[in-house]
C-alpha cells in the first residue's frame, strides 16, 4: 500500500466516489473530519457503507480515542474492513481495542494502525508497535508539532528525530514500515514529491493524503523504477549463481545477505515475485484519481 486517501465519514457523496479516486487504500475518518454533533450519524453511515463493500476492500476507518473509539469499533467492524486507524493512540487504548476485536473478530483479520500524535506516544513507540494486532504505525505530525511547540521548516528537519524513532520502533517490532503523514498543502505537488522522497530515504513505505491530486506523486515515489527493479534482479541472479555466497554486483561492490534482502524488498514493492521474470510495477489501486478534496 503506497497511498492512503482520507475521506470524511460524514460526507456520503464522497464515500460513494472514494473507491474510484486511485488510492491504494482509503482511511474513512470518524475523528477530526467529523464535528462532535455529527459523529453518531457518521458512524452509522460508515457502517452501512462498509456493509455494501466486497470482502477484502482496502478500507481502514480512523476512530476516536478512548471510549468513543470503542463505540466506533463496535459499529464499523464488518467483513470489508481491513483495520482501524486509532487516533491519539495510547497503550491503554490499544489493549482495550485488541480485547474487543478478539471478541468480534476472532480470526484476526482486522488490524490496528496507531496514530502517534503526542510526545508520550512517540516515547512509547516501541511498546505501541509491539502491541497485539498492530500492523504499522503512522505519525500525526500536525498535532505532534503543536504539542512540541515546533515550527516545521521547508526541509522538515525538525521532525527528523521523531520520524526515525518511529521507523526504528517498527523495524524492531517486525511490523510493516510506517505510513508517512499527510501534506496539507495539496496544491504544491513539487514540495510533496521532495518531502516524500526524503521520507522514503528514512524508511517510510507509503503516505497518507487528503486529495486525489497527491496520489500519482506518492505512487511514483514509492514504486521502484525500472532501473531499480533490473538492478535488484541482477543482484539476485548473481547471488544465485554464486550458490548463495558472497559475490560482486555489476559495479564490483560486494553483495552479502543484507544487500540481497534489500533487492528482494525492491522486487516485492514492484510486485515482481523473486522467482519469476520482472514485469512492470504493479499495484492494486482502488480506481483512478480525480481532482477533488478527499474523494469529493
């Protein structure tokens, strides 16, 4: 999953069109996008919309924190749901949600994606990453920056330590690499590309977005190029020819198991099985992009 498009849960027209916007996955929002007075109605509308989807649709729902989040989870837990994005996540919230999901989803199909939006959550990232049902992490950078009193500059270096800490916690827990936070300036696609490239270098492997216009840029960055795929295939071919031992790549550099793992990761991201010929990069987008905010 390279792109995660946020869609407000209280906008039925946006929900109806959301699966045609081109994102690899959707995050239907029951938290910040929905005014408090509209949350019960939005919860019911999202649950009804999910029931009409085929099983396995790439849809997550962002739920509220605390007791409201448990109520959201009870309402929207249906077969079509891949998981819950947990706003302002804490270890306590995750334990409660895991207990609830064990009751209503004993097969374990519904995962949790904690949103780390507070300093305490960042410091607890290793514990949160290792919690039951957690599949990957995401940082709520706007909320976090406000709590830290940080003013983020053009190069975003003020968030470097936080981002690296979350990548490290994810790798240590053996879960998927984290999802990068949204860029709220959906008109500046050049800045989006630059920051997304930097996030990829840090170890992020996907990004959330608020507008369909951001999707092609995110896909470009997180899809290995034809050259990267060819180089990865060449590394694996040389490694196989060497009988699984140390060898040299096309530029005369040593290839060891760490390099082989990276080559396999590149091929996996490109949708090319290690043991088969390389084709064009593949993905499973949920439609083609359009130009309106959050699927509307």
